[in-house]
């Protein structure tokens, strides 16, 4: 699994590519505290079937479930930029 990390006062801020990037393109961002505990912050992916980009926010650090979800359609991603 490919990862990139930067040290912060709260621990290592890490972004990591999911297990099967070809079939399931996804990236996870989390903080790894000094005691080794990983706190999920956000996950994002692109659904290859619907061609939607999706983001999942983990607002409750005491839970492993996401609290907010957002979807961008292919048309929203491909908006014309001047």
C-alpha cells in the first residue's frame, strides 16, 4: 500500500492508496497518534461504474463510521473553467 505522511503536533498525517487502486480507486487520510492509534479523517474514491467522485468525512473520532458523504457527478467534475 502506497503512503505519504507528514509529521504534525497531533501525529503523522497520512494519505494512503486503497488496496486495489485499479478496480477501486480510493485514498484514505488519517492521523496516526504517537501511541499508534489511527484516527480516520476522510476517504475519497471514484466509482468506475457511475463515474462519480465521492467523499466520506469521519466527523466522530470515537466511531469508525463516516458522518457525512458528498458526491460529485462527472458533469460537475468536468465543468468548464475559464
